[in-house]
C-alpha cells in the first residue's frame, strides 16, 4: 500500500489565485543548471524559491542576488536547507554523482 504524498503548505495571498497552494522550493548546488531551474520557477504562478544551499554561503547569496530571489535565504550547508521550515521541496543540482548521497 502506497502512502499519500506530503501536503503542500498553502501560502495565502502569494499567488493571484489563493486556491492554488504555493510550492516553496529550495535549491542545492547553485550553478548553471540550478539557474535554469530558477528561471523556470519564475514562470510558475504557484512556485517560489525560498532557499539556496551550498558549502559556501557567499556562493548561495551570490546566486540569490544574481537571480533576484527576493524571498530566499542563503544556507551554508545542505543540512540547514533540509531542516528549514520555509521549504516544501528541494531541487538537487549538485554534481550528479552526488545526487543520491545528498538526497539520502
């Protein structure tokens, strides 16, 4: 028997249609591919990037500044992002050999 997916935390007033819950995304690995993902998120009405994590917090903050992520927080570790209450889902964009280790 499969369990149901976790519910998304609704954010009232965050989109033009308040009936649509906003997914708050975190990003691990602020590089080129993550930049393409963030650009796509800008096109989704019910999605926002709220956190970016890297081993170097200055790189996280630079990514936030470059992509004008006004509501995002820079994290100095992946663990901090995983533990954040301001993130519903995480896009893992570090080097692909590290994806499984990062997710598990």
